[in-house]
C-alpha cells in the first residue's frame, strides 16, 4: 500500500506528464466525459471550434478539484523533470502524407489539421520518469498507446490524402509541314509561242476552251489552219441538238452557224423529222483536232447525222452514247434497205441546195443510190454531193471561204460532172474497199506531227490572243 506522500508525488509527476490514467480508479472522483470531437469526426468535416492547439485542453484531462489542489503543492523539481511541452515534442505531420499539392480548386484544398494527439502517446518515449518513481509506476502503467487512428486520416480520404492529380497530357506534336513543292513548269500553252515550236499543234489548240478575241475569220486551208473569233452553236435549238458536247466542238465561223440555223428547219420540213442532230464542227480556235478529223480546222466544216432528232431533249449521257445510223450495207457497195429511206435523199438534197455550200460529202454507196434515183436528170446541186471515205452515218457539209476571211484558202471547184457512172468505179475497187496493209515496220519513223510552224503565221496570234467573252445564251448552254 503506497503512502499518501508517494501517491501525491506520483500524481504530480503524472499530471506534469499529462498522464491521468496512473491514478487508481477507486481514488478518482467522477469526471466529466471528454469531448474528443476532433478525433471522433472524420477529417473531412472540420468544425470551427476544433483548432490545433500547442497543448491539449487541460479541462478534459484535469482530475477532481481536491487532487488538483494537492498536486499544486508538489515540489518544483517535478516540473523540471517533466518532459518538454507537447508542442515542442509533437512532430509535425509529414507533408507528403497529409498535405496535398497546392491546387487552385476548392475541392482539392488541404483540410484543417486535425487535433494533435494527446501527449500520452509521445511523452513516455523520449523522456522516462525518475528511476525511483518508475519502479512504483511501471507495474500499473498500461502499454504504450499508439497515436489514435482517428488522428491520422485514412489514405482513402480524398480530402486529407487526395490521389495525386495526373499530369496534364502533353500537347500533341504536330509534324512540321514539308515545304511546298516548286511550281510546276507552265504548260506549253502558257509559254511564249516561238516559231520553232515543236509541240504538236493539236495539243495546243485542244487546250483552248474559249475562242480568241478578234474579228471572226477563217484562216488557212480546211485541213491546215485555224479560226479567229469563233462563235458557238447553241446545243439546243428549235430543230437541232448538238451531240458529243464533251468534245467542245460546237464552234465555227458565223457563216457556218447561220447555215445550220437555216438548214435545220428546212430539213425538218422536207423530211418530216423533228429536226437534225449536229456532230463535230470545230474547236473554239479551230486548228488540228486531237482525233477524228483531218479537216474541221477553220470553222467551215460540220458533220450532221443521218438520224432524225427525237421528240425530246436528249440528256448528256444520251448525247455521249447514242450512235448515228449506218445507211450502208455490209459489202460497202450498196445502201442498207433496212436503214435507208427516201427522207435521207431529201435530207442530203436540202443541204446541197443551201447557198454558200462548197461540198456535201457522203459514202460512195449513198452517192450511187442517189444517182440511181435521179435517173437521167442532172440537177446542179447534185454536183456538190461527192463520195468520200467513211461518211456512212453522216453528211459532211463544207462551206466556201467567206468574203470577210482574206486568209482563207479556197478549195478547187468540183468537176463539171454529177459524179455518177464511171466516176464511181474507183470507190468500189478492191484498192479502196479491201486495201492491202503492209506489215508494220519497226524501223519506220512515225508520221510527222503538224506543229505551229506548219500553220499560217496568223495562227500564232490566234493562239496567244485573250479569250473572247461568252454571250448570255452561250453561258446558259
């Protein structure tokens, strides 16, 4: 049984060390229930009253009044032997564990520090009581108490120990654009025209999509020339429609356009057709064509199909895919009775009767049939109908050089003959119908291409001239 003096000394030491549990239970008076608000509540719900203090609240840890009074009479040495104040020995919480990285967002702001744990957890460790006293206290002392779990926030709490925010994704690196390629060499049509130009003329003229500025003139000869100031035939007319629009060959000298506007209604009246189908005329500036014809270069030639115009406007696809009607039999010596009609005779006749017509070219078999139908009559217009290779599905109308084109070269006049009888024998010979083809010679030189130097000098000016503005009707077409 301890003496009262020893009990008082132990209490004084315990009180100085903040250990209240050393007093036996039966010796203590009932005490108010401590209010560990900061330890019971989660750290996520801090209260204004719970603020960190350097020392634990003395009220919650004080014994009954009489014990405190006795403790005040303890010798001063007890205070000197007591451990330093709790504030000095309480280590600060590691920043990495409780302090999140500084954030501007309110949700990630660090929460107020929880109430520091009671000094009982740390006092016995650094400073032990005097040896004389520890012998009496140790048997009754409880095992060292670890810091309360509530004081250390759980790592899972998002406010106390938030997960480190992921670093912002790096901006995608944009590959540097390669330097722009050097400008391509201008096409031949954009280069200055030279007298020794070696580029085929058909490429130069086919590249021009609009006619040249200047007075309308047919320049050169039908198979070697060009067209200045050409005009276009509207693709749709009251009694005509233009075929193969994609070729851009509906251009010609104004006299050719006037001929078609005059011939189409006359042919429709003579044949009973709705109208005519117009094939190739010339390119916007004439010149050699890339395919299809040797002539059609000066804007005075036109192909007109042996097919009546339908009673509706043809679509673009129909104009490209429909083929003209072949009037010649398979032996190429006679007409095909299944396709030939008397209307075709009138069709050709009306064309040859028009003023300004120089030639109407047809297949020899068609000329032969027209001669048979004429009998002994020899009308003047019949002299203009001349046989020529192909032309079995269309007529080729050629106009005379107009007065306003001094550079146009006239074609020799037709012989004073209707071209019937023995004049047709040549066209039905084996030499024409069944020509013998020589075997290909690998060493043979390709045929010479017509160049700009082979055309009249005025064609250089035509090719280099500015574009002629289109009329409102041409734009609508």
